[in-house]
């Protein structure tokens, strides 16, 4: 067993990352950002008590360290520079058919939240309970094994989410110049959002929630009309998995506001005994049946890739404990959310690109395979576990080359 090299590697790479995220910060601001990011990546809990642990060891008491951390979170704006860095970094990877996943969520307190600025009662869809909380709106670029956060906006209270969703779609469409395919869950299936998406210069996929809506003029439900639509068997592919599916498609019209009707490509995707239906917005017009088929496959595949944003939310809430944050003011919570996302980006995306440091960390994770329980947890969770270990195994030397057994004695005619 040897001394763990992971914390020192992370510290050296974090300094470069902080210089890129906060290029013009002062000395005190830089120290605060370094301490908070280091504590977030090591410990991962956005509790002031845990973050203050990085300051212990001097003359200042535990309470004094906590007050200093609270002061940093209230005084400085960490969220603004982090949001700009995330946006510019992820946006540079968007190409013509890159999937950009939109997702709405929340940060809720099932057994509390009173006294925290701006929190309101509302429905927590992930747990099926009514709880105090704030709405959360995120977008992520899905072009690698782990979704790359494009933005994560914390909205005060439980109001204003539908308007924020439309505004975010407009900003993404303008920033990408129409590149990419925006994939949205069924929570975005509303007349306001689809009407807005139809006027945007970017292709958008929305999972259908209201299946009784008449978009074909037949007076029947969407699933019933799609049973007679043309289809084909395809292989859906995301950066991490493949899935055989049967895809059907049919052109329809969506009833918008003011008597307007928007052309949509209605697509159904069936696999593992489950059928999902989508609106493909902005994919037409089609010059041939082959173009229509290609567009339908692109719609189904875009939503298939969208699942990576759910894994991103899961890691932020479970690995980094985002919902455990306990601060009174909304600004402090905004800063904690931004620092959580930056810590995730540092471990999931920035660190693996750091050349020799990434190679050494990957070897350390392989050498300590049994202790990390690699197959059953995410890469970020295993890397965090490696950072906590005080001593690690280090296997040196070249692996032994095993000679294949001689098959000569088994062959007939040879003695």
C-alpha cells in the first residue's frame, strides 16, 4: 500500500481549472473558490459544516470557519463565472446532429425548508410528495459517455418554470445557429412550449403527454392512428448503449394559439414492450419518403440519447448531495448549486482530458478495483471514493504474458 496520489493530482488540475473559470479574480476570491471547490470534490456534501472542514487546523474554531464559508457564499458571485464557463465549454462541442437534452426538476426539502429564502410548497415529481423547494431547469450536451452540463438554472420558488423553458430554448437556438437537436421530456408537452418551438430555427423533439390530442384530423387518439402508420425496425444508439426498436411515423398538425396549426412529424418508438410517442418539430418539409423515414429515426434516437441528462441529475443529487444544502439566502444556494456542477464537470469531463494526470488516475482506479466496486457505480462516484482513501494499491511492472497451451498433443496423428 502506498500514499494516495489522487488528491495531489486533483489539486494540481483544479488550479488550472480555477484559472480558466475565474480568470480575473482577486487573491481572496481565488482562495475562497479553491477551498470551496476542493471541499466539494473531496467530500461532495454542500453543507457549510463540511465545506468549512478545509479551513480547520489553524487558530480559527469550527464555528468561525463556518461563518467564513457562509460569508464567502453571500459576498461573492461564483455562479456567474461558472455558468459562463459551462456554457462556452459545452457549446463548443455542439455539431449539426448533437443532442441537447432539456430537463426540468427541483431542489426540495421533504421535511423542512422553512426559513430558507424563496422556498415554496409544490409537487416533487421524483418522490411523489409535496415539499418546500425551488424549481431547477437544466440543459446538457449529450455527445459523450457522460452528459456535459450546458447550464443549470435555479429558479426561486415554484413559479415561472414554463416561461423559463421557452426562454432557454430561444437562447440555445440563437447560440447554436440552429445546430443540434433539442430533446425534451413529456413535461414540456404544452401548447405554449410547442407553439414556441415551432417558431425556433432549431429541431426539437418533445415526448407526447396528451395522447388524446387530435393531430391527424381523424378524431382518434394518437396511439390508435399510429398503429396504421408506416414503420421499420432500427437500432437506436447513444454514446453508451444500443437498443433495437420499431419506429413508426406520420405527419400531422399541432393546434397552436390563435388558430395556427404547426406541421409536426409524429413518431412512435417501441422497445422492451413499451411505446413512446414524440413530436418532431422543425424536421420538415420532406422531399421524399426516405427523408421522412430518416427524420423519424433521428427523432427516436434523439430522445433515446436524452437519458444521460437524468444520470447527470442523479449524480448531482445523490453523489454530491445537492438537496442536502442548508443555507438561508437564495444567493448562497445559487453559489452552492454552481459549485456542485463545477465539481461534477471537473471530475467527469475536465480531469479525464489532463493527459498524464488522467492516465495515472485511471491506473489507480484499476489497481484498486476491489475497493472501489467499479461495475456498480458511476465513474464520478468511484473517483470520489478513490479521493477519500488514505492509502491505495499500486501494481508495478509489466503484466506477465501468458503462453497459450500447446495444442499439438491434442491433434490426431501427433504423438
